[in-house]
């Protein structure tokens, strides 16, 4: 003890540089995009404490040169603050790591207890020893005499805990990010060591800076996700371009988890760890990309993985084991680079298009047919976009077809359902299953409805003028459209413009499972109803049905889906069940329409099951709407 410490060994340059770098970091983060996470706030706090530590370091050395009366108390106080700031950084560093590793609460508690104990013990000891004069002090001649080096003890204690955390839970963070932290911490130790060897003290605060710079770079501004180890979409486009330009072939594997693919959702951390492991373990030089919250794609060069079929089998086997553990819905797509897709750099939409058509919880191997169906998809998409932009209600690419509906009471055809088709220059006729989902996904659906409604109204008007007995024609509307403020107004305007009574038009809506949609639906349906427009509940019996809610909505007609017509044919029990559902609706003043009546037996059964209307191939396939007059009869 009592070794002399010369303030001459200090120069403020180290601290000034730290302050300057802190400002640079703050400027950088405030001018670039960063996720404002909890960790980001921790990071900013650490930068703040770094600045305070540097200032107090400079200050307490500066004060020393100014003291002339031998009263050094103020220096001691500043020095304690200086230590407190540095320890606060170490404490925050631990919080930061714990947060990044997403430790569970029961693991967090001991870690944070130990850290707080170190923090308070060291600080209190520092203060007490300073007061009692057993700590660092300055003698009458102004020569520094260091007591027990409590700062070093505290520093080492924190270090032990940090290293323990980083080793014990190393799997929680993507390996490359981890190496970044290890590397910068090593640099800090080297600096502290060299500074000690040269009897220097100017770079203590600077040594705290490096891990914090690493945080800024690794966590808050790079495109990769530290937990998943995935890079973003832009980076994937770059890599695909690189492979394409170099004519290198690659393999890709796509994992889509629909449960997590929404704003604000994240893949749970244990599943992230599994994905991270999968991404690194099976293919050489593979890179993982995060496309959206629930979608990742792994890309690996073919040349470095000549035995890829083997590897693929292994990864699929392990995948099966993991699936049995996690049981989250998935879609997996596997393929090799395709020149045509690479050229346009469109792997993501290519894969998304396959998602649309593949079954849930299945693995799909890409084939060449997928390229032609993707090209078709693109043409459909472009046409839809163009139809949307032009907003021409007479657009010739949108065809109104229709299916006449048989009215049991009158024994005639006096209603019909309008059904949409697209007719596109290069690909010809496109059916609803190939374009309605795309139109819904991209917000083009409402324009299509407007066009069909306009064409339907025109036809109704023509039939009426020609003296036909038209009860009404129904048009399908997507639930998504109801969210549009202008919806009612648009429908109103189109019917008004065609000068037909509102009662001649009906709207078919499919039940939604969503609570907020239900309220919305209720409001809109009531508004339409008040205008005299009839309402049909479409596809009753497909999946989920909430009877209580259906009763709350003022539908005129319940359309029993074809699946119920089929089910009622399997045995007597099922027929009874469908029949009693139908008679219950009838008693409550709803009319029942059976869809998909294909033959005489279907017809007979449906009539026995309280049908009011029948629709299906038995009567007619969908026909162009202007041929409807073949079915309707003239009013007498
Ligand atoms: P949906 O509303 O349930 O329409 C009935 C579908 O069943 C039609 O298919 C029709 O052709 C088919 N169908 C009719 N009778 C029979 C039968 O006896 N047996 C069988 N197996 N099928 C029969 P389509 O025209 O391909 O339409 C498919 C779906 O596309 C429609 O189902 C509807 O959800 C949607 N869709 C069609 N047009 C429009 C539209 O203008 N707007 C909206 N939003 N959706 C539409
Ligand atoms: Ca329908
Ligand atoms: Ca239907």
C-alpha cells in the first residue's frame, strides 16, 4: 500500500476523445433508422454515463492542479462520482446483456441481485473509505497515495459476472454478434493492461467505450437480428444479384410461420434459437434472411455443398423432430436457384406465390411449373393493378358471369348470383380462386366489386326494360371492403346511376371470425338494409360459424355451402342435422338457399331440408350475365 500515483500520468486527451465519440454516436443514431427498443434506451443511457464519467475524470484531475490550500475534499467527491458513473455503465451493461439474451425472470433475478450487490457494496465501500481516509488520498505535498484499490476490485467483480453471463447463455445470441462483443471486450482489457504497465491513467473511460461502440454497430444499426442471426431483405437482394451475376448456383429453403407473421409479433426465443442452429449447422456458407416477422429464407451456395441432398434429408428429419416439439403451423419451401427468377431478383414474391397455393404444414419442393405459374401470377397482378388504377367501371377485362337461382315457391328462376371472371390478353380466362386472393391482399378488390356491381345493374336494367320478371341479382363483397369508409356511398352511387330500385340488388358476405369486423359488418349491413338492399350470408357451414352472431345480423337469405349439401348425403344423421339447422333458420324468418346442387338427388334432399332457393350445376353452370334472359321469364 501507499504506492505513489502521479497525476502527471494523466492527460485529458483520452476523455475528450470519448466525449467526442459519444456525440458522434448520438448524431449517428438520431440521423439513421434505429429500432427504439428497450435496449436502445439502455444504450443511450450508457453513452450518457460515459460522457459524465469522462467529464468527472477530467474535472477531478483539473481540480488537482487548482487546489492550493491543501483542501482536497472536492476532488475526493468528484472521484467518487467518477467511479459511480463507471460502475453504472457496468451495471447497465449487465441489464443490456440480460435483455438481449431474453433471460427468463427466474434467471434474471439472481443475475441482477448479484450485479446490484456488487454495485452498492463497491460504491459504499468507496465512500466510506474515502471519508475514513483509507482510500486514495493526497498528502500535504499534493502527492497521491493510493489505498486499497477498491475500484479495481469492483471492476473485476463485474467482469466476472459479465463473462459468466456471456458464456453461460451464449446460445441465446447469434454467434457472429457474440464474437463482436468478445472482440471489443478483449480490446478494452488490452488497453487497460497497457495503460497499467505504463503507469498511465488517461484511457480508463476510453476502455469502456469499445463494447458500447460494438452495441451501436451490432445491435442498433446493422441489418441483422442478434437473436435470429438473420439479415434483412435488402441484403438478400444483393446476394441474389451477386450469385446471378457470377452465374453461381445456390439452394434456398424458406420457412414461413403464419402465426408470427403480423405486425408486432415475434418468434418465441426458444424457436429463434432452433432456427439459428438450423441456419448454421447444415449447410456451408449459408446465410439466413428475415423477410418478415414470421418468414425466413436460408441461402447456401451449391458448389460448397456438393452433398446437398444428404444435408437436405438431415435438415428435414431434424425439422420434423422440432415440429413435434413446437407444433406451430408452417410452410416450408425448398428449391435451387432459377435463372428466370434470379434475373428479375424476385425470389421473395416467387416464394410468397407458392405459399398462397400450398397446404399448411407441408414441405414443398419447387419445380419448373412454379415458374410458369409465377409468371401467370405476375400478369394477373399487373392487370389487377392496372384495373385498379384506371378505375373504369366498364373495364372489359372484368367479366360478369352469373348463375341463375331456382325459386322453389314460384317454381321459376327469378334471382341469380353474379360471379366474376377476368379475361386477359395473354392468358385468357382467369377464375376467381386465381385472382380474388391477390386482389384482396393488395387492396384492389373494391374496384372489382364496383365493376361487377355496375355491370350487374346494367343487366338488371336491361332485363326490366325487356319485360323480364327480375326479383334480384346478388353480388359478392369481400369483408375487407367493409372497412372502407366510402363503401356504402360507392354502392349507393352505382345503383342510383343505373336507375334501378335498390331491392333489385343483393349483397353476399361471408362470415368473419374477427371481433372488430363483426361490429363493422353489423353496422354496414344495417345501413345497406335500410336502403332496401337485400343481404345474403354466404358460405354458411364452411369452418367456423357463430350462430348467436348470425342471429344478430339482419340477413335475408342464408346460403348453405355445398359442403353441407354433400355432408347431408353421407348418412341420415347428417341429413337430420343440416335439415334442422335449415328449419331453425326458416322459423326465424331467414330463407335458406342451398349451393352446389348438382343432381336430382341433391335437389330432392334439399327440398326436404327446408330449402327456399336452389343453386348449382343441375340448373346451370355460370354463364355470361347477358344470357340470363334464357332462364328468366317475362312478367305477365
Ligand atoms: P361462392 O360465392 O361460393 O360462389 C359459388 C361458387 O360455386 C362459384 O364458383 C360457382 O361456379 C360454384 N358452383 C356453383 N354451382 C356449383 C355446383 O353445383 N357444384 C360445384 N362444385 N360448384 C358450383 P366461382 O365462380 O369459381 O367462384 C368462386 C368464389 O370466388 C366464389 O364462391 C366467391 O367467393 C368468389 N367470387 C366470385 N365472384 C366474386 C366477386 O365478384 N366478388 C368477390 N368478392 N368474390 C367473388
Ligand atoms: Ca357467393
Ligand atoms: Ca358460397
